[in-house]
């Protein structure tokens, strides 16, 4: 399942008081997380996702933020979301900005049996390419 949210962060939102929004998801495995930063963010808009407000899921390095400008920043994941809470918490800030900015958050959640097969499929694909079966 693919999820998408457009979240507006007010101008000058402080790091200490970020914009927060709960992103409810179906049970499964998060396999991809992406954030689309509009032109004009200039790396000044910061975003992260946590679970239960404690464990930082995106970016993986605790205490850090994802930034960008006119680009989508994304990561492949394998994050089990079958236990409660089945949600991620968005946090965004924009210190030093004079305009509000909207970022698009995109998350892919697959059923656990399907997500578990992804590494096997990727390995098999690489093997077939090396064997010359696929170009």
C-alpha cells in the first residue's frame, strides 16, 4: 500500500517546537520512505519520522533530520509495523525561513510475507544479470 501526505510547515517553526502529525498506517512492513521537498526549501526545512515519539525511524541516525530542495529524498527500509502503534509520527521544522513550506511524505507498506521476499528477489535478479540472462 502506498501512502501520501502533504504537510505544511509554518515559516520559522523552531526545532524545539516542530510541527507534529501522526501518520496512521495499516499493519505490515514499511519498505520505502520518501520526502519530496519543493523548490525553495534550500535545505532549511527539516523532517524526521519517529515511532511512539521515541524511536527515530527516518533518518536512521538519531537526532538528525532530512533536508532537501526540489528533490525527493528516500530510503529503502524493512521496518516491521505489525505491533501497535501502527503509525509513524512526523516532525518538521523550518528555523530561519520566512515562508511556509509544504513537503510530501510517501510511505510504502507491504504485507510481511511479500516484504520478506524482496531481498531474495533482488539477489536472484543480480545473479541473473551476472549470468547474462537479463541485460
